[in-house]
């Protein structure tokens, strides 16, 4: 029988309910707003199960605010009693420590994030009409926020990562990281980042598609590049 998840006064039957609850709290505040007393108590109890809770809490927490990550998304920011502060990931609190493969894959995705953004910017500059471009899956005119860069099958992002690991015989347990912010990492070995960027550029076939279509491309199994595929320059 599946155990319930207990966080302070809160009880959840499924992990997805925990995520939904704290995501709702996060999104109910504007940037730099402090949490109410009730939300502060709930989020503090969540922080106590963070893998690095002792370091995050430090001398004690005075208040918790909603702040902005470098990706322009919301995050929780703890303000300690000594006035020091640090952001943390509520997802990391819930999921615990990442597996070696998940951590490596997440870092690889961060390595190419600027490349993917450049591809998207380039496509918009060359094709936008009144701030909209056509989804390359449906042809529907869409806004920037409605579109994602999609790795066309069979070379999905996970496949590219798996093949990269095999090609370079990477021992995931020995890879060293630098944690840039909570739950966001960079490879300590810069050459590893550059190797992955180069490999991804060679192997990825990219499309700009509506977000809801990302999960609906399993029927496609072409591997040769096509003229309308987007590439990293």
C-alpha cells in the first residue's frame, strides 16, 4: 500500500499533489513578495526535507520570498536571520537527490539552452508576422510562449544523451559538477560541455512546435535532415 506524504500539517496521497500544492503557492505571489504566515510555515516544512536542508536553513530563516531565476521563472528565496539569502527548488525538496543519469541529462540540457534559444530567436526573426510564427507541426500561427524547440524523433534529446554517454564511455558516477544555483548544475570539466554542444549540434533535428504537440510525435521515425529542420549555427 502506498504511503501518504506528510509535510508538516499537510498530508498528500500522491507526489503530484505535493508538487501542485507548492507550485500553486509559488505562483500566487509576485516577484519579491514575502509569503504569508501560513504559506511560510508550509514552505519552511518543505525546505526541511531538502537534501541540503541544514545548509539551506543555516542560522535560521527569517522570511521566505518569491524571487526570479536567471531563466525569468519564479523560485523561493530564503532570507536568513543573519540577512544572507539563497534560492531553493521546491521540486528538489520533493524529489530528493537526482540519480546520476538524471543529473547528467539535466546538465546537458542546460549546456545547450542558449543554443536552443538562439535557434528559436533566429526562426522568429526570419518568419514572424506580428509576433507570431507557424508551428512546424500544425501550421498554426503561434506566439513565442506557445512554442517549444522539439527534438525530432528518433534523435530525441534523451537518445542523444544516451548515445553521447556510450560514445565517450562516460562513467556517470565520476562526473564532477558545479551547482550554479539550487538544482541547476554545470560540468566542472568545460571540455565536456563543449563536446556535448558539438555532438548535439551534429545529431539534433529541431522543429519549433506548439507545446502541446511535444508529446505527440512518436509516430515519426525519420533520421535524415530535412530542409525545414532548424539547426544550431
